[in-house]
C-alpha cells in the first residue's frame, strides 16, 4: 500500500484536480482512509466483548477472530479490484487536455459514437507520444530523472517540512503503540480500549472535508501552522490526567490540530511535484521514512518497557490481561482466572 497504491493514487488525485479543488480532494481522501481505521477499532472492541470462539478444535480469542475477518476483507477487496478496476489514462485536469478513456456510449446515436472515437483517438495519440518519448531511452535516463528531481528546490522544501513536524507527527505512533497497552495494563481489557483509540479516527473521518470546505481558498501555511501548534500542545491532556478520560481529551485535542494541517500538507506537497515526475518526487520525498521509522519504533518499545511494562503473571492462559482483582489472583474480563501477580 505505502509503496504502490497510496503513491499512485495521490499522483492521480493531483492530476484530476485543479489547485482550487486539490485541498478539498485530499481532505476527502484523508477522511476515507481514516474511516477504515475507525471501523476497525469499533469491530475489534465488539469482538472483545463477544469473548472466545471455538473453531476446528482451536480457541480463537477476539483478536484472532478479528485478524481472520481482516484477511477475508482484504481478499474481498482484492477480488473487487481485480474484477472491476479499469485502467484509465489520466492527464492533468487543469492543463486544457481532454480526460480520456471514457466508456463507449450506450446509445445508438452516430454523433455520440463519432465524438467518443475522436476522444479515444486523441487519447491514444497522446499515449503513443508519451511511450515513444521513453521507449528509446537508456536505463541511465531514469537515474538522470532522480538526479534532476533531487536538484530541485521543491523536494527539499517537502523534506524539510516533514522533518520540521516529525516530533508532532510522532504522536500518531504513540496513539497506536503506546496508548492501547497503557489502557489495557492500567485499567484492564474492559475499558473500551479501541473505542478510545477510535476517537481520533472518527474525527479524521468527519472533520477534514468540513475544514477544507471553509479553508480551501486560504494560503496553505496559514492553515498548516496553527494546526501543527494545536496538535503539538495536545499531550498536555495526558500530563494533567493520565487516565482513560484524559486519553479521550488527548485524542480529541490532537485530532483538532491534525485535521487542519495534515491533509493540507499532503495537498501542498503534491502541488510542488513537477508534472510528469510526481511519482518519483513523492517516492524520493518519503525516503526519509525508511531511516526514521526504525529508531522511532525502537523508542516506543523502550517507553513501553520502562513506563508501561507488560505483566505475564497478570494474564490468563490465552494471554488476556486481567481486569478485576480476586484475592491472590485476578479475573480476566473475558472469563478465566489469571496467575497470581
């Protein structure tokens, strides 16, 4: 997804929008991606309330049930794409060129058929010109494209922007990898862990299109900078109240800033990409993630170990974390007695 689908999708989104509509289009894309995460959070908490299931003589915990459901959904999505997705020839929406590869007309009108054939002929001619311009090139030409892109000021602006907000954006990792273990190990499995986590997802589904509708005409950094500051101050909520309600406030506060700056920053970055090299531009701009992801994840692991340690003795035989103390032992929210702490 990260290397192919998302990058290609964003290139197409840039080509199919004008500068005036691009911010709103990227806000809708942002909302759609977060909807999947919100639904996943609701589903996994619903599975956890159901308890275990017995399948083929094996005990399936709620987490395992959810993983099976996820696998089925991914396979269904693959079939849908394989059977119904059509290749389209995409050109810039604001360069005056006709958008091509429309389906043939369903009417018997000779005029409609001639108009469709004219559009298809223009599209094929343009495609052949593009193919011909690349067909005779040497492999080193691709490296020259890389070198030319790296020499542009725009790509370093995008990289600098990404590095400048790295500490703020790091909160997404904490929300995903620190918050669920914290809620489980401090308050037990029955506290709606993923419902708390879904607060941000639902906010990022509902709010970006609304924010974009009111701010699309504003200069990008007039929206980005306040959003970054709002998100940067959001951990104050957990400092003041390291509880489940505090986590909800943190998520809501963080989301209020995120919906302002993150979708707009994506639209801004894509707008800087040189025409014809958008995919290469985005790939080079994201290379930093390969070097920053590993130490970032290691840091989260260290934080969990030092301040949010696991307790194997506080889990039952299937790994569920206990919720209620019961004498020298404790009782799992899903049933069963855990080992003595």
